[in-house]
C-alpha cells in the first residue's frame, strides 16, 4: 500500500509541474517560452523523423563508460585510502585539490592533451567524478566493522568469500550513494564535454539549437533526457538498492 | 598427551610497556571443558584472541597436540569462536551465515542439520536482525560447532541474557560439546556459571593476568546454576578465597600447590 502511495505522489508532483508550466506558458504567450504541448509535439517529431535517438544513444554510451570507469577506480582508491591510514594522510591533499578543480579545466586539459576524441571525452568526465567517489567510499571503508572481519579470519573464510560476503556488503550503502550522486553529476558533465569537443550527442545538439535560440527543441531534448534519467533511476538504481539492503527490515 | 598448551611470557599492547598478561601458563586436555574466571579488564578477551590467532603480537606460544599454532607455515587448527556478541553477518540469512564458514559442497545439508541441532530450522531464511537475542546466540553456537572444531573458544557468550534463556543455552552447549568432544575454553566473570559448566576452572589475577588458582570440578553432571552442590562449592570458594573474583587467591592458595585443593 505504501509502495503505491509513493509512486502516486511521484506521478502527481510531475503532473502538477506540467500543469503549472502549461498555464504559465499560455498566459505569457511568447515564442521563447513554449508550452509543454508544443515541446511534446516537437519531441514526437524528433523521435519519428529526427535523429534524437541516435544522439541520445551516443550520450548514454559516454555516460555508461565514464560512470563505470569512475566507480571502479574511485572505489578502489577509496577502499585503499580508508584501509591504510598513512596512505590516506599522504593522498588527502591531492584529493582535496582534485575535488576542487573546476570541471571545465579538466575538460580543456583532456582535450588539449589527448586530442578532440572519444577517449579524451570519457577520461575528462571520469576524472571529474573519481574524487567524489573516493570520498564517499573511503568513509565506508573506515567504518568497516573489525569484529566481523575477525569472524571471517577465525573461521578461515577464503579471501574471495570474505570480500564478497563480509567486506563488500558493509560498503554497499556507500557504493550506492556514490553511484547515485555519480550519475547525477556525470549526466551533466557529459553534455558540457559534448558541447566543447564532440560533433554528436545531446550536448552537441543542444549547442546547435542554442545558436538559433530554438527553445522548443532545447526543451524537447531536455525532456527526452530527463525521461531517460528517471527511467534509469526506476529500472536500475532503486531495485538494486532494494535488493542490496533488503536485510534492513 | 596434552591437548592445548598456552604459554604467554609477556603481552602488552603496541605503544605501551604495561603488561596485560604475564607468565600466564596452562594446559587443557583434549576434550576438556575449562572455564576461565577473572575480574573484568583482566585480559580474558586478549587471551582468547591470542589462542585463536587473531592477536599474534606477543612473547609466548600456543600449541595444540604438540604442534605450534599461529606461526608461519603452521597448519591451521580448526578453531571455533563464540564471541560476546553473536557477530552474525546481518546481510546474510541464518542459513547463509552458517554456510559462510563451510567449504564443503554439501554445505546446505550440513547447515540445515546444524540448525536442527539448535532448533532453528524454521528461521533458516530469516535475517539475524529478525531474531531474538537468544536465537542469535544459538545461530552463533551452531556456526562455531558446524566446522567441527578441535578447539572451541567462548568469550562470555551468555551475558545479558535472561536466566531461563541462559539456562537453556547452557544445556544446549553441553549437549553439542559432548557430541563434538571439542576442547573448550569458556571465559566468564560469573563463577556460578563456570562451576555449573566446566570440568576445571582457572582463576586469573588482575592485570597483568596470570593463573592464580586451578581447580577441578568434581560435581557430576547434569548440574544446574542453582543446584545445591554448585552453590555449596561456590560458597566454599568465596569463603576460602574471599578476593578470588577480584583476582587475588589469598595466602593459603598462593603458598601451596592449589591443584584440587578444594572439594565439596
């Protein structure tokens, strides 16, 4: 019952937002502020005859690649820093620096050093995300329960099993938090990377429409993009989270 | 042939020169149930950590059946440990918690069998957080016995349980111990509990801890916490060694060989 109510609330808030948008746009009656219906119609055109799916697919692939790289490297560094106190102290300064370098600077540097290509784009996005993954996962690695690790040691549980059934479950909440905030950040940075140095993808398309002040097309792309984000959250993140923490009853 | 031989010459924590354990030596026969009683903070848990190999930073050695344990290349001994807290993995079901410590292919059947022994078959798919404290202890007990330990270490496993629950767990423990013939070291600060369970009781001094009194218990089993024989022995120990529970054996005990000095 609570499940249903939550989904309804989610739906109602979105519907309310759309309604408010429609009313305000109709009152303003101005080409630079299209109504949601106009935008939806444009979106339909893009989907049927335009290249929206192509660009959306390319952007998704970039998001997936940089997300996977950032999570893997960030989690590994975070675990090691959380585990070894002296290494943590050594690397902490670099980490704070990395956290505060503007995304734009990383993107420029990657494009200049590695060329205007796919590798540079993915690396630039991943580099922006890795430090925040490190910070979150390090917190988890510091909080690992030594008493449970002792259980595995005394009962001679193999290293692989200890990792999978004793160690990693303690990190799952932190990994999920890192993945959540990670996706949100990566979605945004990928578009900037595409705008600055790629000739396809949602970011590139938005840049093009911006040249023509084509607000309706920009919003149509934004809408498609938002739909994908919401779907990824509902189909992927929430079920995963529910599965991993189902013991917390 | 002796089962377990513990010789701790000196144990202190890193960065401290104060000894926690000093000249603490004892042996336990194979299959013997030895209770270790001492004041809190005397290093009883440290002692178990040393015997289990969790703590290897000491001067001294642990042997089991004449083989040195916890040194490089030493064959791992089968040691079971029941901790003060149940220390179950909260994200694993009861059954998975047991299978975690098993290597065998048929671990499901073995684990189910162990759950039958502690009367928990119907909660095998529950998570530890859904069980009562007493049930969690039973799972922890099943986990310790399931790998057929040669040596079973128990660190005040029944504190903070109500009396009837503790009594049930005592009976269960003795049953599983008799079937397994494991050598048991049972740490407690509760003298009555020690007297009702053990073949022998070792009394530890306060810090640095050593053995101040080594006493066989000849009361026939089954015994209970409130049996008159247990009470009588308890009272006579307290009478003869008034400060034994704070770690002092008293004059008589220190001067003579204390082995088996007191009987009821």
